[in-house]
């Protein structure tokens, strides 16, 4: 049986496949933890879809390493649910608490780590202004919160299997046409809608 032909894709496609930002991918490449790039037409960098697929499969095959006591940091593909930790935390009342007392407020690492994939919605008032997908919980949302150019005041999340993320995200983008999404298809559909509404 012949192997399928591999494709070389640009950084924007790499970020969609991995659920990471371009900066995160660049950091992994610099550290030697991501497939190397190739030069395509016009000397533009491209990445092998097959190589990225293998890298993602290896990463997903090792989630149990995250739960080991020797792993102090959440692994790639996992996020730490800080809200669960804060909800469990007592207020400091000015008095020393013993280790036994503090242990009552400890949250198991397994309860803090999560890797839910899904579609998220950024709201401004009563309008959805951005739709995105994430393969690693709420990490992408935290990045948007750190971006001063993203103006939103509420967040929604719908869990979705990783293999369906692209299809479901595209459906929401096509129906909602959020203002802050600037991919070529959404821009084209937004222009068409504006042209239809401008006709007498």
C-alpha cells in the first residue's frame, strides 16, 4: 500500500493543528522540542503535516507523566485550574496555621490538571466578538486576557472532541461572524453580509 503524500503547511496552519500560538511554537523549535521547518516557495517556512501529527501523537501518549510527583510543572497539553485552588483556599486570619490544618485545604494535582478541548466564545456585552478553539483547556483564553487589543468581558466554553474542533469552529464562525476574528473566510462572509444588507 502506498503511503499518503505529505503536505507542507505554513505557521498559521501549524497553530490551528496544535492549538498553540506562533510564539509557543517558536519557543519549542528554539528548544529543539518541535519538528523542524522546511523552506517552501519564496523561501517561506513550511512544516510537514506528518511530522506534526507524529509529534502530537507522542505528546498525547504521555499524559501520565504529568501526574507524577517528579513533574513539578503541568505538561504540554494540560492547564492548571487555578480557580479550583482559590475556591478551596482559606483567608489568612493573621494567625499561623499548622501543616495539618493547611493539609485540609490542599487540592490533589489530578484535580487541578485538565486538558479539555473545545470551542470558546469571547463576549462583549450581549455580542460574541471572537470564536476560537483550544486543545488544552483554558490556556488560549488566558493568552487573550493578557492581550490588551482583545476587548471582551465574558467567556463561554463548549467541550468538543479534538477531531471535531476544526469543523465545529468553522460552523460557529460562519454563522456568527464575530468582529475580532480576521481569518480570510470570515472576512469574506462578513463582506458578503454587509453587501446584502446595503442593497435597497
